[in-house]
C-alpha cells in the first residue's frame, strides 16, 4: 500500500489539553477496526479521494470487514447508537398507473383529437 505508507506518530498527552480546532496540522485519529463510525467515515472518504488511494483504502476496508469484530470504548457506544438509530425508509417509487386509468387517459386523448 504505497499511498498509505506515510506514517505519523501520535502520542497521548501527559495531561488533558484542549483540541485546537483551528490548527490545520492537528491530528485527529480514527480507529476503523474498533469503531464502526470510523469505518463509515473511511468508506465515505474512499468515495471522495483520488483513485490510487481509494483502491488501497478499499483493500483496508475489506480486511476490516472480514477480520474479527473488535470494539473499543467509543466504538462500542457508537455501535449501540447505530443500532438504535432508525433506518431511513427507502425512496418511494411512483405508483404505476393501472390499466383502467391508462385506458381512460387514452380515451380522453382520443376524444380531444376528434
């Protein structure tokens, strides 16, 4: 995975410090093996990044999907939240016109023509 070889060292701070949301270089770590929300974020990122990186992310996502189910503290809470969240209803398809309605429409069009 050539595109994923750039490594960063992220260490826990000795004391809790504020996360600087204005710092463009501040790391934000997601753990897709342990957090289903992080995996969803990775899947979304794959859809929007350049092709070579997307292919490598796809390999990683497949490895996570077939691997063991591991959950961390936040991941377990996110999983419960995802299970409790109502699933969106599928988009309603327009109803097809019945034969009777179609024949009425055709009769009206025929009357207009005459």
